[in-house]
């Protein structure tokens, strides 16, 4: 396993991390599922242990994943272990249908205390705002809340998970930027590469790349008519046209994958890790086999820069 510095936080993290959304289990908010369907907790626990065994030391979760169950599992399995845990707060959902955001200092302080209890820790390594709006970022209270938590010794590093470039630029050009930025960057979604990733590198903000497989599309296992369990968020969040687009790209790149001896998922992860701004990517895993497949790409071998450029140009022109 190869390791990288998480930006100015100077926390040392494995370049392949563990995304813990799925292990939280199903979550239904009103008529919409926000989980990944049923999870076998024995498999989930084994996956966490396998990750440690293979040198993965970065685990990303959120208080809303399984309404805290993801944090609890990590807390139980990582207790007393040398691991870096990043969690998030500010996005509020409940089985009763509540779906809102709160980035006030009072709420974030309370959320951090609850996460600490579930994680069975005295300090959260990276505490992230969970997808605040650009307006909330520019208001400034949420960033002040993170800094207050750091000063109180509750967290080591500050972070923000974002949806779009606008929020990223607001953070990176604002009066107080976070230590880390979590965003989507993958083979078929490179919009952050234009402005946000170069600026993050310049500001020494550690980048956590989520959704490296675009919800599984870039593993090459889906067709446009693929169906998902009714309690899987992909029933509404993953459009057939995205699957088609991903499959076309994988077909185009098939010769390059064969040349380098890589499966689609491995190629997808290596593409993400090739960008100099990326500190860690966090593919999800529900069982030890998936963890092994994800960890296998961290072998010190990099895709040629020319190939990375050509793939990026394909996306810009598509």
C-alpha cells in the first residue's frame, strides 16, 4: 500500500481508502432510498478488518449513513487501532421523512459529540461539512464552527464535502479554507479538474476523491436496463444514460486496459490516483473481496501521463 500526505493536515493516509456509506445499511427517507440496500454486517466487519490487514488506514463515513450505524461499525472494529477516520455532519435525514441541512455552530457541535460516541474516540481525525450550499459556505458560520471544534480538541483536521465546482471555489478563495476537500472526480466526471483541483493543489488542501466508480458504472458490470433493489439509492440516482456513457468509454479504453493488464475498476482507480492533487480515493466496499480488489491498485505503478491526458481530452470533447 502506498501512502500520501493529506494536504496541510500532514496526516499520512493510504492512497486507497474505505468508503463506508454502503455498510450503514438501508435508509428510506420518505419515498426515496438513500442507502445501498441490505448489508451483511458480518461481511462488513470482515471488510474493515481486511482493509487494515492490507494497509488501508483511511475510513470515510457520515453520521447519516444508516443513521449512525456506519459510524458504530467503524467504532467497534477500529477501536484501539491505528486508523484515520473521517466523518461528516450537517445533512439531516430520518426514517420519518425529514430531509434538511443544518450547518449552525450549535448543531455541528452536537453532531460532533454524537459521532465521537459512536466512533468510540476522543478526537475525530477529519470532521467534514456534508455538502453545504455555496450560500452557507460564504456565510462563514460553518467554517467558524469547524475551527472552534479544532480549538476544543474535538477534531484534528477540518473538511468539506462538496457537490459542484462553485462550492469548491468559494472555499478555496474564501478567508478560511478547510484542510481537506471531498469531491467527485472519476473517468466520466472530471469537471473538478478545470479549476478546483489545481487550486486545491496550490493551497495545499488535501483532496478526498469519492465515487471513483460512478456508483459502480465504471466497473463495467452494468447495462442500461440494469435494475437495483428498491432500497438502493441507484434506483433513482443512476440514470441509464450515465451507464451507457460509461460503457462506451470503457469499450474505447479496452485496448489500453489490456495493454496495462488492468480490469475496468482498477483502471478507474488508477486514473483518479494519477492526479497530483488527490490524497486518497474512497471506493466503497461491503465485503473482503471488494476490499482486496480496491487495494490491489496501490502497487506503485502509474498510468502514463500521456494516457491520462488523452482520457481527459475524451471527456472534455464528449
